[in-house]
């Protein structure tokens, strides 16, 4: 009794022997299991208790109440001392043994029990004596810091709950946690279900909580909206969802897809209600660790906060590029490709199935379609269960038939969107410029219809019917930046010619071995005496003309070229001087390969009368010269240096002093003598008289001074000749740059190029640029192009048409045991709540690449799929198959470039808006259907709810930041036709963005 009086137990204790046996049995049999609780007992007290119970004498010294005072640094905070050693400073007992000791002896007043958890460390289980001690604070008030201890097995959710309780925040508030280490580096704690150990939290770290702002942004990273200050953004209150997206540099494709998804009601409400937070899947190996879902949620909440004119989606763009490298950088991409990636990424990040089981797919094997379809959908949902599947996934039936054994394979496959083909025309319309042989005829623009899979010869045939010029006398070329980008052969395919190319068709004389086809460039040369250099610049339109091989001397070529340019090149009068500065000529000769008279005479002196200087470009050099040029060579032969004969170098044959073509702008019929021809003959006769007088003057000068040295005589000859030249002739390559030419080098070239070099003053006086740029239009250009229109239902029927698999994608027949080009047919079985229809405007085959500008007539309301669904009988509760349009992604432009915009219907007020990057304007239903429609979003009628707000009056647009006055006028697209085919240019530079954040999220 005395012992019991000294040991004030909480309840009557059993005998000492019983106490010893019970505690020892628990210590011996209890094993460490992760998550179990053990308790610390001060070693001195525990040793005294063991001696007390082992003695069996209740009159001996009783240990009294459990006292762990020696384990604490002080009795105020009860903070555990550092570096305590087990079995020296304390002992660990399991929870059951602790509760028995506590019931027998009690605990010193106000001392906390030292409960510790068993943690599963790598390769070992251990009682966590020292929990993780973490500092807690809020982002808005980081000076107010509290301390809390957490076990390494506690979840991040418990830390979040502790912060909410400590700072009196509602547990339902949307927040996110940051982990700040001692070196001030911060990292997001994304997975709140992760343990403290797995999150690598250690003592001394700080966990910061931030709550989302009312405008949808986070305090740690707030975008600076362009054109508006932060104060203006805070004061702005607009319609939620009516918000632009800043173009970061060719990101219009992303903005268009985001606007369409943003105006998809079920998906947007899912994110606005923060339902995604409970379904983030951080362990899915196919997902993005929840980062894509969180980045998308941030964009949606900002857009629907009603606090922004436009949002800068830079973080979202960074995340997309991180997980899909094809979207890295700032190149233009396809909005449908981004949409496909985004829907798949959101699905995997929000997949409710944590561990996907393996399911072997079965063929129908003669079973009823209903049974096979239900089995396929169940199997799909066993591995894929997310809001994306709930909203966007449907089911279609795929039927494959082997052409050899007639094996029929039927499967039911899920789809997220329908990619439906557009009817492809077998013909195309091309616009070309026809250049006649008639020098005074202006270029004429024609519009011809040719086969899509045709050849260049087909283009010539079509043009021949309009011009009455034999197709064999036509050469087709692509002109780009005053030069020939490519000269086509008749056998080349028309697929390599794009609609945006400038195609010129030249009439040339009949080709033969005695003719050579010259490509003629016009160049202006500029002299830089200070630097001792000459610069040449191409100008005007290049020409193609056939020249007799017998007329390849410089003088003959000069006359031929002058005659060909007669419409816009004025021949100088005899009184007009064209003398060149000798220094400039020498500079030109030294810096370029211009053909000069001195060079010709020197070459003749070196080579002898039987050799000639060949001036052809773009060909390899021959080692030996011959008396006669090969058929592929062009020879510019200087005239023989007959003493006293200066007629060949002095005389020029000007064609006309007039610089204008026919006054009425029309070209006379071929074979008729035009007024210009008569004038030309008169002018030639007058010019010939002037030439004769000039020639006689030269001869009289020679006769008066027969004893002049040879160099002075050559100088007089050169001066006489310079008065007659408007340009110099230079052999060049296809780019219009010079080729090195030595006296002993011959160039072979299938296509020689020649440049006519003008100095600036002569070009200004004698070259009529306005006249050179004039052209006339053929009557075919006046016929309006009929825009092809096709019904959406026709495209859907084309989608379900039987087709034969291509050689690149055969089907393995299980009966034949080999790959077969089977026939394939797709049928729609069930449709989702939101149906995405992708119009396949970009057509790619082995031989063709094109964008189809066909107008697809799609209904805005009551799109009925009842006639397309294979599942005719709907069971009870089956949804109807009528849909209404809610969004459209548009593409303006062609294959090489373009611009994306979108139309979308606001779910709250039912008003249609036009989204063009950061600009938003009101739209009417009549504006929506254009040939730019690319991706259509339809919402099933039974799931649509009536707008909660009345539609705004469009007359108020001028008073809102989304008014039409803020939208710049778009420019017409080069690839589209019609009033609806407009395309504003994509932004080339990234937008400014002020990011105040602890870490790039």
C-alpha cells in the first residue's frame, strides 16, 4: 500500500511482475512498420522503472510519473535537444507499451508526449526521432513566420492545412505552395499528395503559400498586359471570357486553339470550379506531371476573370515547348496539331486511372456490333477516364476487308476529333504573264485552266489556244527579284509551281542547233571611287530570247537587245552625248568582267584570227579552243580588226526614238503590220543617215592624221564607239553575278545568262521604268473565279467512303499472314458532347502539296448526325445527335505562311466574338462561314444551357476595349480569294512581359 501511495498512477497498476512481462513482451514482439507510432521515454526514468519492477519489492523506490524533462531544451517551447542518443538519453517503446505505462504512472503535467513515426527510408525502416521542422508563411506577408514540425511521412496536404489553420484561411481557397531552401531557391510543391520525404523537405526550409488573385493571376508571377498599366488592369471590368491573347511571335496558331477551347463550356467550367485540382495525375508516365493542366488552368482563369483586355500566355507557351519540342521557338505551326497535343496532354494529366492495366483487344469475330462496341468502350474507359474523355471522345467503327482472302476485320476505336477530307478538284487555275516576240507589245496577263497533275507543256497548250502562238515556241519561267528563279522544261510537273509564284511565259523563235536561248538580265552599276569598287543591282523584268549563233558578236547582240527593249528604251539622238569617263570604264573593267573594246582587240591579237572569245556563263571551262563553237556554246565574236574600217564599231542601228507602246494599251494581232512598225522603219532610215554622217566624220579624221600612233587611233575609235552604247554586255550566272573569264577559257552552258549593265545617268535618261512595268489583262482575267462551295454533310459522307489503303500503310491480314492493301471503311457509332471537326484543307501527297480554299457550308444550328450514325436505334437515355456551333478556328494564307484567328460564342451571354490575337471584336453569324474555316467546334444541344446574361448591344462596341476601332485592317492573303480571305500579318517579335516570380513556373 505504501508503494501505491508514492506512485500516483492514473489507474490501478497490476503487479510488478505482470508489468514487466507485458512491457517486455510488447518490446520483443513489436516490429517496425512504416507509419506506426513509437514514443520516446527518458532513459533515466525507464532504467529506474525496470529496477523497480524487476526487484519485485513494492516498498522500493518508485519511479513516479513519466518525466522526459531531461530531453527538452526548455520547459517553455519543449523543443527537443539536439544529438540525443538512443539507449543513452532515451528509449523507444511502441504505442501500446506507452499507453500502458501512461495509464499506470501518468505524465508530468504540461509535458507533451514524444510521439514519433516509423518512416520507410531507402533500404531501412527507422523511428523518426527528429521530425522535419519547417517555417511557414504567406506570400503577401513573409515577415510573419511560424514554425511547425511534420513527419517525413506526412503529406504536403497536411502542411497546406496547417498553414490555412495557422493564418485563418478557408480550407477551400485556391492556393499553391512553394518550397524555399536556405540558399533562397524556390520550387513549386505541385503534388499535395506527396510525402514530406518524397518532396525533399528538410529542417530549416520555408514553405510559402500564395492564393490566387481575383483576376486569375498569381502574386508570384503577374503578367504586364500590353497597352495597359497594372492600375488600368485592376480597374477594368469586362465580360468574362472576352479576352485576347498576346502574340508572342508567330503564336497565332496557339491563340486560335486556346480561344476555341476557352469557349467550350464543359471544359472551361471544369477548370473555373478548380475540379482539376483533385484529379491531377502526377504519376502517369504518359503525362506531363500535371504541368500542362496547371498552365492551361492559369490561362483560363485569367481569361475568365473579367479583369484583362488580353493575357500573355508565355508560361503556357514555355510548358508546351518543354513537353513537345516541335513547338519550341517561334515558328509558325498548325492550330489543329497543337489542339491534338493539348487535348492528349490534358487527358493524361487529368487521367483518373492511376495504374493502367493491360487489355488485349479483340476482333468482332462475327459478334453483333452493339456487343463489340460496348466492350470496346468499357475497355477504353478502364485505361482512360478524364474530363477530356467525358467531353470529347466518341466511337467509330472500322471495317477492313482483305482483297485476297476476303477476311473481314471489325473494330471499334475511340476518337477525339474527326478529320474529314474536302473534295479535291482535278483542275487548277493559274495566272501567267505572256511576253510576245513583238517588241512593242506589253506583257499580257492570262488566266488559264490546267490539270493539277499536268506538266508545263499543258500550261503552254492552254495558253496557245488564247494567243495563237505554237506551244513549241513558249518557254515558262518563274521570275523572282528581277531574275529567273527557275526556267522550266516542258516535261516538268506543274505541282512545283505555287499559286503565289510569278510565272512568265516567253514567246521564242523556233529552237534549232543554229539558235541559242539567252536569258537577259538588266543591271544598274554604281561606282565607288573612294573604295575602288563597282556595285551592280538587278532591275526590271528579265527576258528570254533566241539568238542566231551567227549573231553572237558583241555588236550584233547589242543591236538585237536594243531592238528587244525598244518599247521602253529610247535610242539617243545624234546630238546627245553618251561619253563615258575613262576612269570609270577602267574601274568597271578591273572590278567586273564587262566586255570592253580594248579587251576584244587584245584578245584578237593574242588568239589570232581563227580563235574567238567565248562569253557564256554557268559552265565548266574547256582546256582547248576550237575554231567553231559547240552547239551548247555562245560566242561573242569581235569583228576582225581591218585597218581603217570603223563602221562595225561606230555604227549602231537604233530602232525607235519613241518610248511608248500602242496608245490604246492593246496588242495588235500577230502577222499584221502595226503603226509602230511603220514608225520604226521611218526612224531607222533617219538614224542610218546620222550613222553614215558620223562614220564619215571618223574616216575624215583618220585621213587628216594618217601618222597618228596606234594607241591614239584606238582611243579615237573607242571614243567614237562609246557615244553609241547605252549599256555594256556582261556574261553572268543565273543569279546575275559575273563569271571569271580569261582569254583562254571557254564556258559551256546549257542555259547562258547575259546582263546589260547600265550606269545610273544613262538609265535615268533613256530607260522608261513606268513603261517597262506596264501590262494589259486578257479577257480571261475579267471572268470572275467561281468559289467552290461544298456542304459539310458531303465531307462527312466522303469521310465514310470506302478507300484502299496506301502502300506506305498496309494492313496485316491474320489469315494471309502478310500485309495487304485492304479496303477500309469508317462509320460513326457514337458521338461526344463536344464534337471537333477538322477540315483537311492542307493536302499532301507524293506529287502535290496545296491548300484547299473551298468554302464549306456548315450550319450554325441543328447539325443533324442521325443520318450518319451507324447506331440507328437509341436506347433509353441515349442523347440526341443534333449540334450547335460554338467556335471556329480560321486559317488565312497558303502553305508557306498564314495567320490564325477564331470565332467563338460566349457561354454566358451567347454573343459571337472575333478573336485576332490580342484584339477582340463583336461578330455576327453571317461573318462566320468563310473559306478560312479550319476547325469547327460543335456542342450537343441537350447539354447546352441558356445564356445567363443578355447579349450585349453591338452599338456599345465603341465604348469597350474590344471595339472594332482597336482592330487594324487586315491585308488580303496571297493564297485566298474573295472578300472573306484576309490575313493580318503575324507578329514577328515577342511581346514584353514583366515576370515577378520566385521561379519560372
